[in-house]
């Protein structure tokens, strides 16, 4: 595969979508093909799974974990791998690390089990870099100016565990992760994101 694979991670309300769009513009202006996508819901099937996950009936933690990984398997097979094979720069809003933090740690299903499940689902695909937008969950929650979905409504302990797990993962894999302080103006964050991308090239 000749493309570049970049994932954006972080809690809810950290500004990942905004930053993906800014970086995508930058990369496109270099004349490269960019695919921006997200999980859950980067495919048609994924949008149905997303609806079930975020707005459907109550799910057991294991059911939730399997639905996120099923969404991801289909996303990798039909969007991410084909994009990378064409040589595109693929930027995804969330990937395997989201499940490790949310289902593995915060839902307490076990980080190793959830990582193995998802590595199987994606056939071992790992991003070239992962940009972790780090923010106090209380600040992130205050930024969400709409009704909360099922995951966003989980308590503050849940979101603290998500944040701590992301930081631990980043420390364990310093060559892949870049931690970015997301409690700053959008343009300052974008500068760090772009610098991380430029270093990769
Ligand atoms: P996201 O689409 O990032 O939220 P937004 O509605 O702000 O665009 O993600 C939806 C929720 O799903 C979010 O609370 C995080 C959660 N999530 C998991 O719990 N596990 C996962 O593997 C993924 C991809 C997301």
C-alpha cells in the first residue's frame, strides 16, 4: 500500500472533525488525493450501525464492542484499504484506539482483549500516525452544544478513564502517537497538527 494513513483520536468535543478538515485542505493543496472519513459510520452499513450504537436500544458492553468492530472491519475493507492502495492520504476521525479507550478501559472489557478483537477486525492495519487531541473531559462536554448521544451521556468517571487510557497508549507508542493540547485556539492546534504531518513526509 502506497498511501498514508492518519487517525485522529480524543474524547468527545475535542475538535477532531474541525482539525481533520483543516489538514485535509492543506494536503489537497499539495495536489494529493485525500479521503476523510470517520467511525462509527464511514460507510452506508456503518451509518446503520452508528444509529443502533448511539441512538438505539440499550446494548450490553460486549454487543457494543462487537458493533464498533464490525463497523470498523467494513470501513477498512471498503474505504480505508482501497484508498491507501490508490495512494491516497486517508484521515479517519477515530480508529482502533477509540475502542481500546472506550470499550476496553471505560466499559472495562479489557484493553488487551479489545485490542486483539479489533486488530483481527482490521487485518492488522495500523495508522502511520495518530494525532491525540487531549482535553479535560469537562471542557469537552461543555463544548457539545447539542443533545448528547448514549456514549456522551456516560458519567464523568467514564470520560476520565477514556482520557487516561489514551494518554497511556500514547506514552507506550511514542513513535506513532502525537499528543496535542486541545485546550487552545483552533489555529494553534492546527499548526501542531500540520507540523506532525509535515514531519511524516
Ligand atoms: P463520534 O462520531 O466521534 O462522536 P460525534 O457524535 O461527536 O461525532 O463518536 C461517537 C461516539 O462513539 C463517541 O462518544 C465515542 C464512541 N466510540 C466508542 O465508544 N468506541 C469506538 O470504537 C468509536 C469509534 C467511538
